[in-house]
C-alpha cells in the first residue's frame, strides 16, 4: 500500500504550503503529486508560476515531490463570470487531471490524500487518519481547523471538511468524462473523518496575491471588494464579504493547532520580494482583469 498526497497549485506564493506538507509528512508518504496548469479556474490563461521557485524547497524534501506542468488549452473555457460552469467544468478538471496522467500506476489499496495546496495535514495524527480510511467503506472528507488571513488566526467554531482521503479503488463511481479525459471532484463528501487532522490556511498570502486570487478562483461573487477593504478586514479581524459569525482567536505561535512549519517567527513570503507582481490599488474590475492579462502578455 502506497500513500500519496495529491494537489495542484497556481501561484508562487504557495511554496510555503508545499514545504509545510512535506515537512509534516515526508516519512509517511510515497510521493507528493503536485500539478500546475496554464489556466485559472475562471478560464484566464496564466504562466506556470511555481517552477522558478521550486529551489526554495529544501533539498531534503524535494525527492518525494513530483511537480508536473499540464497544458489544458484543449479543455478550459473562459467562464470568468459564470460560477456554475466554473464548478461544473474548469475546477473539477483541474482538481482531477491526475486521473489522466499515464505515468502514474496505482494499486487498488493505495491511499490518496486529496487536498488543496493550502490545506496542511498534521504529521502527528497522520497515521490515525490513514487508519480511518483503511476501515471505511467510503471516501471520507477530512476535518480541518480553519485559519484565516494569518497562520495563527483560528476561525473558532467553523467546521471545514472539504479535502478528502480515499483508496484508489473507491473513485470509480465518482468519475465523469469530458471530451477525451476523466474528471471528478472529490470534495465536501457526506462521510467525514471522526477527528480533525489538519489545518486550512485560507487567504494566508501577501495582500497583492489576494487580489490575484479574486480574479483566479471559483467565486466571482467575491470580487465586489478591493485591496483596501481586505486590508481593513484583516486589521479588524472581520469577514469582508458578508455579515456572518466570524470569531477569530489569535493563537500563540507555539500552538499545536498550527502546522509545525508555520510555528516559526519568520516572514514566510520573503522569497517573493523580487516578484514582478505589483498592482495599483485603485482600479475597476475590468482594469484589474486587463492588468492581469497584460502582466502575462496575453490575449483572450
């Protein structure tokens, strides 16, 4: 039986999350399968942003990382303002393109830990999580602690259980087909793990990357705010999009609820200081999109 972590990435700010999952679980996994595509969820073209930053990952962690660039030009469509179609096509194709990777050979009992890159599995309870799926008849969603904005800002009382764990043989009933490829979206399943086995570090990134995320990910409805509103919400520990119960508890950095890599007193994004991404703050949505595209020298 092999155990794989499988994820995908889109932005250079995600390097610390990759390091964190490798550092927590290196001795327990067979490989960390990481895919990067040349399209965002919304269907905007993009370059492969991660490749030139892979050297930031410590040498002793790189051997088990399998990073692959995939051209999805044949399958992605521009659904920039159509959330339903993003969720129906672009997003699940990206989440599950590994099913079409002919270089991979799985055994029926192999275990897949299917996460977004900012979802970190705790190393100290990893074996317990694997034991749960060994005896489960169905795939399981993995319960995580939810952090917001900062590595020690815990959203209290908020259950998050989007990532999944399953045996390879369990996914046959979930597979769909689009053109000549398989896809499935193994997220937010009905059956869940009994315990919390990790942390989701949501919106933990430099502020300019938050703006790029708004243009890139699957929720167009959240583009109704800009950088200034996000900065204000972070300072006030408030949720920026709607009036919901949002209780942030600022944990001590030594808390074991924080993944071990993020307990350090350092700036995790220092390596981005020379990045070209500099977006002025006062622009309309169409100006933001045009600058996004010109930044990558594209035409859509």
